[in-house]
C-alpha cells in the first residue's frame, strides 16, 4: 500500500507539472482564438433583424437558437416582441399560451439543418424560409388550426368591464391606467395587469398579475363574447410566493353571471393549477373572485381563455 | 520549531511589495465594478456605524462616556442589518467616518471598498507568509499573484462585503492553529483566540472551525497522543487539550460579544434570532446544467463542479496538486502532530466545499461561500507543481530559472481572461466548459446580483433626460435601491436619476440576465414597446445586462 501511494505521489507530481505547462498554451489559445467562436457575425445579426423588421406582425413570437448572443435585438424596430430565450426547453403544447391564435413563429437558426427536426418536434408547418449570411430564419405556424379564443385574459385584461375589491359591504374600484393595468392602491404590487409566470416550470408565459389582499375579495369582471361555452383557467404563484414561509392558499371562484362554475384553492406550492369549466349558454359576464387569508407574498398570477 | 526565522529582510520587502501591489490593483479599479446587492445593505450599515462614532465623539466631548453604549443608543445604530455580525460593518463605518465625513476625500462607497482592498492586501500578505514559512520563496511570491488572477477572487476582493475578509480569517485561523500545535507557545494560542474572535465577528462560517479542529484533535488524542504519553487520566486529557481551545471559550467568545453591542441586551433572544436566520437561510435560485436549483435537495456535485469550471486551468491544477500534497504529508508525517497539521490543512481547504455540497444546505451566492479554503490548497499546489517542475530539468542551475519562466508564462496566459472578466468576475467560466459561451449554452448560472451596470450607466448618463426614472429590477436579484443610490453618490450614475422598482413608473430599465428572470426581458418589451436595448454588456458576445428606453 505504501508503495502504491509513493508511486501515485510520484506519478501525480510529474503529471500535474506537465499539465500545468500544457495549461499555458491551452489557455492562451482558448482565450485568444476559441472563446468567442460561437458568436453571430454582424452580417447574420443584420439579416435576422432585417427579416423581423420586414415580416413581423403583432401576435407573432420569436425564438433565437443562439439565446445568449442578442446583439441583433439592438437593430429591431419597436413593437417586435416577444423574444423567447428558451428554444431548448420548448415543447409543442407551449404555443397555446405563448402566442396569439393566429400568431406565427420565427426561428432564428444558426444551423439550417435543424429545420425539419424542429418542425416535426414542435408540430408546426413551414410558411417560409429567409436566408441570412450564416443562418436561416424559419417562419412557421401551427400544423393544426389552434383553438379559436374569444377572450384571452392576459391579452384582454385592459378590456375587463371592471376590477374591484370587496370587504363585507364595502366596494373599492381599481382604475385603468394608460398602460392597460388596473391600479388598486398606492402599493406598486397592488394592481391587476399583464405579467409573465412559469406555468409549466420552464418557459415564462403571458399572464395576469392579481395579488389578493387579506380577507378581501378581488373581483375581475369580463363581458363574455357571444358563443362563449368553455373556460380554461390556469393559475400559479410566482417564485417569491411559493418559496415564502407564508403558506396561505389563494382561493379562486369563477362565476358565469351568478352561477358558480369553478372553485378551487391554489395551494402555496411550485406547480400550477389548471382547470376547465363549462359556461352556461347565454351567460353575459364572467366574474373571477380571488381572495386569501394572509396576503404576504401571495404573488398570484393566472392565464387562460374563453372558447366557443 | 521557529517559524519567524524563515522570514528574512528580503521577505519583508517582497511581502510588502506584493501586498501593496494587490491593494493598489484592487482599490484603483474599484469604479470598474458596480455595487452588488449586498453592498447596498452594508454601506447603509456603515453610515449607521459612522453615525455611532459621531455620537461617541459628541458624548465623550460632553463627558458622557457611558451614553453611546446604552441600550437605546446601541439598538439605534446596530438594529439595521443585525442579522449579520458587526466587525466588517464597524470597519466600513470607521473608514466612512474618517475618509468620508472627516477628511472628505472618499464617498461612502469608496470608503467601504477601501476596507475591502485592505483585506485583499492582508490576504496577499497571509499567502506570502504561508508560502515562505511552509514552502519556499518562489511559492511565496507566485501564490498570491495566481490567487488574485482568478477572476472570481479579483471581483470579490473589490466588494464591501464579508466574503474575502472571511476567506482571510478562515485560512489564517487554520495556519495559526498549526503554529499553535507545532510550537506550543502560549502567546500564539492567545493571539489565535483573539484572531478567531475577529473572525467570528466577521461571518458565521468560522463557527465550524473549532468543531473541525477539536474533532480532529480528539481523534489524534485517542489514537495517538494518549498512547505516546501512556497516560489515560482525565487530568491528562484536560491538560493535553491545546490551550487555544480554552482560549476560544475564555477570550474569543467574550471578545466577540464585546465587538457586537447589539448582543449586549436581550442576549438570549438575539443570539437565537441570529442562529435561526442563518440555519433557515433562504436559497437563491441558481441554474446548474439547465436545472433550476430553487429548493433542496441540491446536487452534491454542485460546488465541486462549480469549482472545477470556474477556476482558471493553471490554478485548478494547483488545487489538485495542493490536496495531493497535503494528503502525502498526512501519509508520510514524521509525527502525529505533523499528521494533525496536514489533516487541518485538508479540512481547511475542502470542508467549505463539502459543507455546501450537502443537499440540505442552501446555495445562496455561488462560489463565494466556499472559496474560503482556496489560499491553502493553491499555495501548497504551487509548491508541489514547483518541485515537480524542477524535476523536469536535469541541470541544477537552470531549475529555478525554468520554474520562474513557467510561472511567468502562466501569469501571461491568465491576463486575457482576467481582462475580459475584470468587470464581471462571477460570470467567469474556464475553458473546460467552453468559457462564457459554453456555460451559457449549457445553461449555467450566468451572473449574480445585478451589479453589472457600469458600462450601461455611461449610456444612461448620456441619454437620460433630467430626473428620469430607472427600473433597477430590485425585486429580481437586480440592483438594490441602496446600491443604486450609493452609485449616484459616487458619481457612477448621474445624481438626478431616480431608481424605481416598478416598471410601470420607469423611463429606462436595466435588465440583468439570469435564466430564472429571463421573463423580465419580455415584460420590459411589452411595457416599453420595444425589445431593442440601447446598450448591452457582454463578454464573448454572451449577454449579461441591457438598458432599455421607453418608446410608448
């Protein structure tokens, strides 16, 4: 055994000395010539930005394959977003909440050879390819027509009929600001408005921020479009919420006119709560009521839609 | 054994040169690095401390010597940030009191960072002395330079935080303990205990040291020391315990409480609160090979792999060499005391990493929480590599020249990565993972703490209309509002600009990329009507932060 250690010590000493010497040219070579080899060249960045500036329509979404070299965004015109940095985690079912019904998907690819695999994996149909110097922009759409959504909470929150808090007989209205958010108090967290949250644990989706107050009911009322029959309602607490020592659940109730169609507790856990409900025929309004017994870190968010 | 004899006049000169060089390198580049999240709290605490020193000055002038130490006064000045021990904040405050308030030559931020630079210099000095006393002069000169050529260490050395000071105290306590057991000098045991009190008053990490060292000593006592002396009585046991352990109880603990006036009153509850805060510390989410580490259990491999991938290659090889050298010293030790000393060095080097590797221990801040043992294994490693490099040369008179040339070349090879990551050390990944690009591709944590705004501030200062509001991402591990305000005071951000934590109110927005917060990118785009930043920061094209301007 002693002999083994002596040999190991002798060998490792020599080996480490040689490795140390080898690390010098390796470091020099890597940091001078290799460390930036994956970056996009300016012409490709220019190409990505040009294609997006000329072809992007509101409701479309963008996925760059290289999600850490974002120099191309500097050349984008206004109103060209969202840019999702999560192509690696993307699954076909994610599109339901990431884009609008008829929205298209732009993929900014470094490797044009990935097109077929990507389309197959994400169940998309190619619309068009745009060549750029060292890459490709792929424009795609859903292979099967997506569910037509009459009302999308995250998109239409500024079109809600009213948002208010009730406490016993008191009623306190929130006011719609120019940014499309319902401001309910001076606290900057006490509003109802557009936000994002990870419902699937991977990619931040569009959502509505709706922080409840202790023992008060937050009411969000929408006019239901004609033909509304199905409700899809998802909710999740943001990270600071589910990681908080406060474990008070958030109670959610949904009424179609005066009929209760959904009721559940969003426990203080990491995962999201996904529900579906039928909307009675001819119902005119949808009222979402959110409350909790302890509002500390109840960073509650929801998304979903109403379909025919 | 006389350690002092190993320090000659030349060593005093060399150690001074190395320390002063490190101090100047750190202090003169302080404005290149934005104020991190924690610094905002500590700089605010430093202001409170400076207030306390002023109150002491006033009270003493009025002949009221006890007043500043009354509960009313100590609670007033020590309440803020009382969950962390006071020593560094007291020093930051003292520097603030002298250089900011009295001499008016430094702002609050710089006065606190002056203390950080001093601790970097002390660390360089410690490494030099450790290298010279235990190894040789070439190790003593090379090790501190290689140490500060690790981008993470260079970065953290700038910060008015506790991490590099506790690294200094951690490593130095282990070194002093070895001096204690090898020399047996009473004065050294007392000095170690005093030193350990300062360490405890800096950060709680060191509370593990007596446990590790005493457990190790106990093992040696029962399996070796007791047999050597052929005595089995309790009296023998009690007289054999190294005196430093008694002094840790008799000197370190009282001195620790003396340094922390917050603990003078309601002591039991406050000590309890302190313990609870740290035993139940929240976790800060980290990305690790695409896995979101938000709640435990955390992978055992995390700190080992992060050390492997965030240490430049030459120093990483030295780490391995250092551990092998300590192990071989343990194996071949001539006496039990030497063996205990080697075990102490192994523990001092690796225990911090092992502790964070435990699945239940939260990962809150990356490598800064386990780099406390790096000086020990790096220095030993430099020596071991140095000795083996000599073996590669046959002619005696060229051996030292060859070794010096190799270390010089290693330092040259480290210039480029250090320059690239000088402003964002926590973002450094070595070539084994493919550098910044490789780490980004593999979904590793990209950066921490929203400090990375110095390059953006230039554009902001130039373009923002008067009194613009700037979203600082405070709720998402971005800039802390205190840090932002201290950067304004320092002149790094224009003084009329206002930091806000609500995107809706903002005219400009900082975006600090962390995978867990990437949603903020699109939230800014929706709110501002654009996804086109007016400035970005990057290394090798990997984006770290961006500045947006409202268009609607």
